[in-house]
C-alpha cells in the first residue's frame, strides 16, 4: 500500500496548452519576462487563434500522453480574428461531451480567456490546473484494440 502512495506522490501531470498568439501566448511571455513563477508542467503550443484549435489536436494530446489540455484565447469581443474565440467556445463544449463519453474526466480539459496584459492570470490558471490534475491522478489510457482477424487478412 505504501508503494501506491509513493507513486501518487511522485505523479507530475503533463499539460498541453494551446495558446492564442495575440493574447494568451503574449500573457505567458509577459509572465516569463516578469519572472512570475508557475508550475513547469505545461508545454505551450502557439496557435494563431484559439478558433484554430482543431478537436483532433486535443484528442491527439490526450492519446499521446497529456494528462490535461488547456486552451487559452482572447476575451470575448477582443479576438483579432473577430469571432475565433466564439468558434473555440463552441468546439470546447463539443469536446467536453466527447471526452466525457470517452471516459476522461471533464476537468482535464479547460478553456480560459486571458489577455496579453494578464501575465499573473497565466500563473493562477496553470497552477490551479496542475493542482486539479494532480488530485485526479494520471489519465488512465486504454490500450489500443487489436485489429480483427478479417481486417488483417483483407487485401
């Protein structure tokens, strides 16, 4: 039993963050240049707009080892592409249903509006997400199903 406790104590979540180039990515840059310390568990991927985050990107992140996915975009009515963040919000609601149906806890997927001037908010959001994912534990992935015999022999 103590081995299980040690394994959980050593668990550090891996979070993939898709950040909008114009707001959230600049906020993360501001946090860095301001020497604001936050959990190092996040790997940031810059996208031109949060509306460009394809649902497949999120599903691939979970499939390839991410314990959580964070999407960051401009505040509503502040998108550099007019309606990109509304598109991201619609996709986010779709993704929440999809991950729930796949057996993944909804708390592992998060959408946040963070402007370029909110460097401290990046710290708050990332630290909060890391703590929540740490409390949930590692994502339990199902092994890939073996192909059916007729699929293997079909030419």
